[in-house]
C-alpha cells in the first residue's frame, strides 16, 4: 500500500482510498485530488492490485496508517475497491464516509457456477483477463489512454475468493455514509449500493464507473465535497 500526502495548508484531513488500479499519477485521479485538496490535507491511498487476502492486504494497512498518522476526526472519500475497504474500516477516528461507486457487489460477467468454479482454483497469479472492464465505455468518457494502459489487465482466482468473502462480511451501513453512483455501472453492481443505503443517501450521475473520469464530474464535485464536510445532510 502506498500513501501520498497532498498538503496545501488545510486544517482538516481527508483519507482518500482509491480503487483497484487507480494511481495518483493518473490525470483524472489527480483532478480529484486537486479538488479535494482545496479544502483538505489529502492522504491518498493506493491499494495493491493483486491480493489474496482482503483484510490483511487492504483493510489492516489502512487501519494501521490511521493509527500511525494520528489522524482523528478524518473524513473518508473512497472509490470502488476503496469503498469496499473503508466499509470494513472500524475506527473512531473516521467521521463522514463518502463513497464513489463503491464495490459492495458484483454483477458477474460469467455465469455464477463458472465463477464459483474459477474461485476454487488454487491459483494466486492474475491469469483471468479483465476484458472490456478497462475501456472508456466502462470507466468513463474522460479516461485517458495512459490511464487505461496502466490499469490491471487480469485478476486471479484467489482475488475472486477474497473479494467474495469481503462482500459476504460487509458490516451494517453507518449513519454518516453517502454514495454516488451510476445505474449503468458495468463494473460494480448498483443494486448492492441500493440495498445497503437508503435512497436519500445515494446520489446518481450519468457516466462511467469513475465519476472523476466522467464528464458529469463538474456537476457533482461540489456535492461530494459538501458531503465530506456535512455528511448525509449535504445531499
């Protein structure tokens, strides 16, 4: 796990946990960081791509960082896999949680029996191609060629297993959680978001899986920032 700090002199902290394969060097991620950094000291977490143990490799390192950095009263902004990670985060240091297309469920690209058979394979190497998941039609119309080429190209059966376990063990939703998503998301299942949060804590946008890589981002970023500050009352 990599953490990059963007400090323009703000008094408050925001823990930004990026999604699967997102990196701060990506142009659209940097756009998001820059906007959040107008109000917060941003602690941007880049999750490792290929994992075999969700809690050990994603959740525990974030919990340790919060403790080691001495962050308290910190708002969380998390995208996709970052939203799955931080939903499992048990920390009194966290206040409001704002999720962008959180990965709380998957609409499997393969029939469930096939996916279950794949998950049982004793393989931890990324051998299953992501296919169209890494295209602008899925990510967002502003996705850059460099960003797409830099993204994950495959995943492993062990990855499928540990993500399935993370979905099955999601804790109950908390009071100060808000989610932004698109109903046409082809990477995460929007139904899982609707099942976890009431409608008045979900804001919809038109675009791809990454709000920050979609043309709709300018219309929604102020609401995202307001939710970080004020929680569900802002939406």
